[in-house]
C-alpha cells in the first residue's frame, strides 16, 4: 500500500470526489468516442505521488468509468500507445 493511500479515506477527498462526479457525471474518455457511460472514478489527470496540493487540486481531476480508469488510463501512464475509436468504428 502507498504511503499516501490514507488520503483517499479523508473527508476532504470524499467531498471533492463527490463534487467531481456530480459536475462531470459521464466518463471523459468514453464521451470522446461518442459513448455515453456513467463515471464512477474521480481520476487524477497528473499523478500526485503524495503531493497533497496536486491530490486535492480540482483542476487535476477528470471523471472516468472504471474500465477506462483501470485500462486506458493505466496504459497511458505506462507510456503505451492507446488507440481509441469514434462512434463510426474508425480509429481516431
């Protein structure tokens, strides 16, 4: 477990997460492909690595569905190429 994992159980984070998901209820990655999918994860755009200012920065958050967070976002952070598709089935 990370040294900063405790931040995710803070009252401040829970309020910020709720605010993020209320203000951006759809998955940002899915909507870029014209797919409507409810977001369930408030994701840090830039990894915070324990930096509390970055962790609690609302401008560093995006809403994602769990499959995009656990798949596409992880590949991006690992520097892997990610191919996305438009609603017509063609790669973007």
